[in-house]
């Protein structure tokens, strides 16, 4: 039986800020834009004691924790720290499956002593801290589902080892709302029909639950009974899309105000795109009005882009053709069909061919003029 571990950096962005500025240690901090209607990316455990959590509106967080310190996110810095940890783990264990900037799976079957897994994981936990100064929680099980549930079970600096024998004691009492893969809309329906815990689902024979979960019933019930995928995909972490969004402090009414926010979001996604040395083939935009109605639009590009100038121009062009002048509560922008950058010679050849087809006289035009003038 395999021994699969899930390693999760505890409150990563907040921890990163404390690492950079030790004077923040022990203080309630959160990452986000300090405006009335913005939401938090994450919060330190000191802030969580006041029930401040990720995705919470900043205005609400300040009411719960008046001394909350709000720090704008520095995502390039976070990516660098993440890379340091993942590089360390790859070098030590040969291969990992990175699933996000702050978590990964590792097959530790050949690295742990039978009967002493918890002690070995503690050593790994301490070695990680010595190497990259990051605190992590680790879950261990025979598959990725159990490993993920284990790393979430105790934080920060938690270690949880799931075995076939301790599932009824540890896994089954966990609320169905906390079961990995069960969505926020599905959980209330399960609870309404008597499935309050993972253990309830493990033993369920209710046809109504089969109806709620559909074709996924056997899948989730199998996980509740300790079964799951144990294959580690060691290919490099490869984001296929990158996005950013902002909520306006008050409803945005002017084109200039909205376009300035778009450029701010474009600056953020360009940093991440550059970090992974990628280019994008599609841009997209999301608009939310004060009545919370949301609409989105995407556009395929004639050739991939990677510079901040081209990102802004392409997204502004899409915005200019999509925006109808309505007040906005939120703006979101993003890139998709993100792929490794091609070498310059190949890219120039593509551009030359495209210009030839379009008869543009050696020039490629992207987007709007960025001066607030709609096309």
C-alpha cells in the first residue's frame, strides 16, 4: 500500500509577510487591498481567532478584528518562496505533484519507516522549516484524498496519518461540509437529507443522496471509505489560466476609473505570467454590476502575448467592445490557454506571416489606444 503525503503551507501569504517583516509575528494580519468592498486573500492564524477568513469582505473583517493589519499582496514574492519549497522537495524526494502555489502531493512510500510514519513526517516538517523557513502541515494516507484531508485536519504545523483502522475515529466524524470535493451548494442539500458527516456518507444507502450526487455518488462514497487515486503526476506545475479581480470601494461610474483598475489587474497577471515564462492565447474579462449581476467575455488572439503592454491593450480592446457604460461593482481580467513562451525567432516568423495575411505593412495592432478612447 502506498504512502501518499499532502504538504500544505500554513496561511502561506500571511506567513510570507511575517518572514519578510518579523515585527508582524504574533499580530493579526491579512492579505488584500484595503478598501471597503475588497475581500481578503488569506489571514494569519492570529486573525482567524477573531473569525477572520479568506474571501471575507475587508469591511466585515475590520469589525471582527479592529486591530487587523491589512497588507497588499506581493504575488511575485510569494511565487519565489513557493518555488524554493517545491525545488527543495523535488531535490529531496525526486518528484512531486504541485497542485497550487502552496500545496503538493508526494509519494513517500520508500521514505517512511513502517510504524513510525508520524515521527518521520515530523522530521520532514522540521527539515522544511530549516531549509526554506516555511511552516507546513502534512497529511498522510494511502491515496491523495486521505492525504489532503489529513493536512487540513490540524493546522498550523499539523501531522495526521490516516490508516484503514483509524478512519472511523478520525475521518468519519468530520463535517460533510469539509469533505474535499463537496461543493458549497451540495453540502446543504446533503445535510438536509441526513448526511451531516463523512461517516454518514460512507454508510449511506439513501436513494435521495444518489440523486443529489448523481454519477459521483460511488466516487464520493468510495473516498469516504478510504479509497482514492494514489498516482502522483510529477510533471511541472503548469497553470493554464491566470486572473485577477478587484472590487471597487464604491460603484465605479467613469471609464477612466475602470480602465485604471483594469491596468492594475493586468500588472498583477503579467507578473505571474512572467514568473512562469508563459504567454497567453486568450484574454477574458468579467464585469459585476451593483445588483450583483455578472457577465463575462473572452477573445482569442491572433498570436500569443506576454508583455504587460500587449496584455493591457488586448484586454482593453475586449473591454471597449463589451462594456455598455453601466456602473460596476467589480472588474476581473485574465489570460487563458497559457503556454510556455516560444523562442523569439519562431514568434517573429508567426507575426510576419500574420502581417502578410492582414496586409498591415509590417505592423501588428492590438487593443485600444489606452487613452480612454473607445474604438
